[in-house]
C-alpha cells in the first residue's frame, strides 16, 4: 500500500504550484541551495523529492546543455505535473518511493548509471519518517567527492507556523534534516532564514534552513 504522504501529494499535485504562490516563500533559499552545489557545466545532478520540478530551471542553468538533470519523486501525479518543466529543461524523470527498500535500490542504481556528482533535497526530507536511513543510503551510494545541498523548513517547537507547514506539506519540520550530512561531510555549512518577518514580528515562527557539504574523497 502507498504511504500516506504520497497519497496526499497525489491528491494536491495539480494545486501545488498555485498553492506555493510561484515559490515566493522559498525562492531565495532554493537559489542558495543550488549555488552551494557549485555545479559545473557537464555535471550530473539528482533532484530528490523533485515534485513538480521547481528546481529544474536552476539546475539546468547550472550544468549547461551537456549536463544531466534527473528528478526523482514517489508521487505519480507530482511527476505528471513535472512533465512540462522536465521537457523545457531537458530533465529526466524517475519514480521511486523512498520509504521502501525497492525504491531506494532503484534510486541508487540510477545514481550509479548517471554518475551523478551532486544531490539536491528541497522540502523533501521533512516528509519522510525514515529520513536518516534514507539520507545515509544516498550518501553511501554517492561517489567520493559528491556534493549535497538541503533546503527545508525547521522549527524546534510545534509553533503555529510549524503546525501549518506540517499540515500543508504532510511533513514534520521538527526533524533536523541536515544532521546526517553534518556528521559525515567536509565543508559543512548551514544558514537559517526567518522568511516571514513583518516589521519586528516573526509571523511564521519557523525557519528555512539551507545546508551543504561534500563527501570526502
Ligand atoms: C513539499 S514537496 C517538494 C517538491 C519540490 N522539491 C519543491 O521544492 O517544490 C515534497 C515532495 O516529496 C515527495 N515525497 C514525499 N514522500 C516521498 C517518498 N516516500 N518517496 C519519494 N518522494 C516522496 C512528494 O511526492 C513531493 O513531491
């Protein structure tokens, strides 16, 4: 049986881009996460939890025409909605449910096939209860020297904003999703934004975190 998070994304897929208001809330952090991958022309990058493909234009721009962009997601409907962006940005789409061993195997096989050197996780790890084991599996399968960037929501406590993000994203933003990368990587960096400040009030009372690091050679 399909996991509940994926059923949620299958149900909301056609509304996702509208609901995120053209990505205004995450746009700056997303750009920062892609920049941190320090992609060069011709490289292969995997966009995990790619959803409707919001990252694809930034990734294609960074790897140029000779590079490879692969988007992987577990929701058939999100992938269907990603189709147009995939065509425009020459990205390959792949279905894999990261909550299953078979899905993780499918992903790691594709990572080897495409000889990817960079991995982007935007707003995905907070959706996956087994995110630690999943991140470790991806990290272990990645080539030495591979770079990783994570952009996601975070709140230490279950604030009103955190409850909202959890509800809208079928997530748990109290997960410190950079933690496994921090333990293993070199050049680890983490920045935190409070994106919804109105005058001196932190309306959302939750952060957006961008973390990055490199697997040692
Ligand atoms: C909040 S969306 C993020 C989409 C995109 N990365 C973005 O930044 O707009 C979370 C995505 O994670 C995917 N996802 C959630 N659980 C998953 C799982 N078990 N396996 C694969 N993808 C999953 C959902 O289908 C959804 O597309």
